[in-house]
């Protein structure tokens, strides 16, 4: 996973942070603050069409409308439906209050009203957008004192700008929401990948160390028993323990780095030595040619776990391993009592199921224990 526990690269982490930034309410002021410059057109209209107190009222309404617009990102993202519609009603009232002072130019307010309603409702805002566009086209013509002809109204860009702004707003917000969802998905994938890697390392360490430490324990015990009567054999066992410790250290490093090498032939050879040291008569195959090469590593893990459990728990006198093209069966003549699955068997089951196989473990008949692992599920190849 690299140096970051969530993302593969710093560039990816930066991209996700940029996508999340647009979802924060304080950053969404950008969508409203920049278009406020367009209100200069309404200010000019008030200066042209109103005088004295009327002009002052017109400027105050524009200022109030601008302040409410700056609050709209909070309404869009944080408030409930009631608060949103109350705020939208205030903006609509300010638009209507501006009509006597700015006249036809006041319909520029509808562009902002369109942005807000489209951002909140998406495609469902079309009745509001259509109503504002029609009003911007026909109301200035209907009020004769404004001296606006139908040709002038058609030539005014506001009736056309309203639906265009609605479409653009919906499209931009859809892209932002899509990018946000993608950023969250990528973060979740990164988190799951890190978690899966931790699980893999824990499972591999258990399988590797469980087998190695069991072998070391058995050989150390044998060396202790031979110490007084056969010092040469005791030294040989201790030498093998030393070599096993070195191999275990190498296996741990390989597991952590993800470059462990488990082979079926190697596990059978190590298992034969483990059973011999534990005093268990081993009936193990000497060749693995019958097994599909694609399944040999997985079955190697099965042999490692199965033989380790035989030595640890079974108190068996004999143990046999049988191979097939896609599976392995390990049986012993030990106690064979049913017991809850330990971490090793659970880890093996997870590993096999992830590869599309199956695990069957339980008491054998007439006595002992049987572990059967199939690298391909029933009905598979």
C-alpha cells in the first residue's frame, strides 16, 4: 500500500481531498459569491429608473438579496426542507420588492433563484425554472409603464439565461456529486485493501510460525531426552532447531513483504521430518506430479496446517496424506474429538474459499481426524 494506509499514491490522496473540499459548506460559497458581480446590472437599472428614496430602497433590496445569497450554500447543504423553503421565500420576496425599482432588470434575480432551486431539486426544479423564464419574457411587456416591447423582451438574454443556468447548475452539481462518490469509494477501497493486507499478514504469520514453532518444540524436546544418552544425536537435533529458527525468521520476513514461497513438495518434506521427530508414523506421498500446478501452493498451505495440527493436538500414532489433481486429504488415528476451529483452520478456510475451493474437517471413522481440502469447489474444474 505504500506509505499511506488509505491511498496508493500521494497524488491519489490529493485528488480525493480536492473532491471532498467541494462538499464542505464554507467552500461552496464560491458558487454564489462569484456570480454576485452580475448584480451590477441591476444596480445600473435602479440608477436609471428610480430617484431619491426609491433608489435608496432599490439599493438596499439588492444588498439584502446579496446577503441572503451568500447564506444559500448553508441552506442547500445543512438545512432541512422547512428552512430551505423559508429562505427561498425570502429571496423570492426580495425579487418581487425590487421590481418597481429596477423594472425588467430585476428579473436578473431569477437567475440566482434558478441556481438555488436547481441545486436543491435537480431535474425536479423544471416547473419553477419554466415559470421564471416565462415571467421574465412576458411580465415586462405586460406592464405598459415599463415601455418594453415584445421584441425587446425576446432580445433580453435573461429569459434564455434562466433555463441555461438551470441546466448548467444541474450538470455541474452532478459531476461534483459523482466525484465525491468516487472519492469515497476509492477511500473505502484503500481502507479495505489495507485491512485485507493486515489479515493476510496475520494469517501467514500464524501458518508459518505455527508450523515452525511446533517443529522447534518437538525437536527441542527430543534433544532434551537424548541429551544424557546420545549427545551426538542431541547436538544434531539442536543444529536442526537452529536452522529452523533461521528459516522461520526468513519466512516471517517473506510473509510481511508478500514474497513467501510455499510449495507442496517442500511442505511434504518438512512435514515428514516433523512427524518423524514427533514419533508419528508418516504415510506421505513422495511425488506431487498428480496435483495441478495451479493448486500446488494452496495445497501446500493445507498440508502445513494439517500436519501441524496432527502433531499439536491429535496424539496420533500414524498420519497419512493422499493427493488428487485438485485436492488433498490428511487423516490420523488420534483422539479425533470435535473441537472449535482454531485460528489456523479458520485462516486455511478463508484462504481456500477465496481461491474458490472448500474445506471439510472433522472426526474420521472409525477413529481419528480427517482434513479434506479441495482447491476447486464441487462442480468446478
